[in-house]
């Protein structure tokens, strides 16, 4: 059995009269990519925001690495091992690739408790942040581009950089929101290979519209429509599910 790292039970999120997420449960295991798919407005981003703490739940429970994280701030949840990338980029374009990743690595130290040996502790934290930064660059395949100014990198490299920035806090669970958006075929291939590499050490939830990539990558798929899960299973089960075909995949698959 693979290790269960994140478990969300019966999540509900209401915006006024609209239940954007309506009774959704999802389990994320180390070594698995769990894709969440569904048409526009299905509730995928809202679900991601609930898991990361960016939005408070209306009801339901979320456990991360065995701890109840329901209602915690995004910073606390990040420090407990959840990393997420955003649809909208967080990259600081005038900085180099390495500087961006280092800032993300340092963000973990922001709320470090006061220590009277402050200078010593600061130096230790700096060395630790550097180590996390270099590891994240390497994992994301960006070591050779680390000295480039982010603004001068390609679209695909910027998406890799977002993942490196997420990895810099050393999460066990990764929530990735459309990491392939706007990519050409070659860039998408690089990203698919990167996500394959990352899954050995992480539990990954992937929200993605590129169905070729989803079916190439996912070990498990959850299909959402109107805030609810209409099917969950292996790619094969989802492909053959008549409800899914009718509601979402249409003639495409
Ligand atoms: N902050 C908000 N306030 C009110 N309604 C919202 C808010 N955020 C999302 N919604 C609504 O909740 C529903 C689900 O939206 P959500 O963005 O989660 O869908 P999605 O599946 O991620 O869509 P897409 O694939 O287009 O990103 C939509 O009807 C949306 O309009």
C-alpha cells in the first residue's frame, strides 16, 4: 500500500447560494499523480484553494501527514508539507531563476521563533535555505539556467521555475494548477517528464485541461461537474465511464 499523505473528507464550499465544491472527498498518496478534471466552473480551483488553506471550508475535514489542517492558514499548511503552484505566476521577473527559488526557500523561515543566538541562527537558516534552493533547482531540471534572469527564460522554463519554487519548501504533497497551460509540444514533454520524476517522492494533485497529458500522467482521476465528483478511478475506468463521456469527455476520448 502506498502512503496516504493527504485525505480530504466531504469538503463543501459555498459562495452565497452556490455550492462550488459540494461533498468532495479526495485521497492523495505518495508515488501517485491524482488528476482532477472537469469542465470550466466544475470547482477544481476552489477544491485546490480549500486544500491549500487559501479559502476556508464551509464544512468537511482535511488531514495532511496525519494532522488535521482544516482551518489553518496557508503558511501553516505550507510548513506542514503542502506545496502549491498557482495558475497566475508568482515569479519575480527581474530576479534570476536562482534568486526566485531562494526567496521561496527562505519563505519557510519567515516565522522562525526568536533565538538569542540570532546571528548564528541566521547563518544556519541561510545555509539551509541555500541547500533547499539548489536541491529544488536540480529536481526541476533548472540548475543550468539558475543564473538567467527570469524574464529572459522561455514560457516552459517559467512553469518549471514555478514548480522549483514550490519544491523549495520541501513539500510532501504538491498541488499543481495547470502546469502545462500555454505550452507547446516540446515544453509539455519536458513538464510531463518532470512530473513523472517528482511523483516517486511526492503525492501530486494535478488540475489540468490538457487531456493527453492527464491520461499520460495520472494514476488516478477524479472527475468533477458542478462541484460534485461524478467519477473517480484509474484512467481506464474513467475512459470507459459512460457518465463521464456524456458529461465531459465527449467524442474526444
Ligand atoms: N470567490 C468566488 N466567489 C463566488 N463564486 C466563485 C468564487 N470562486 C469561484 N466561484 C464560482 O465557483 C464555481 C467553481 O469555480 P472554479 O474556479 O473552482 O472552477 P474550475 O473547475 O476551477 O474552473 P476552470 O477550469 O475554469 O478554472 C464557478 O461557478 C465560479 O464562478
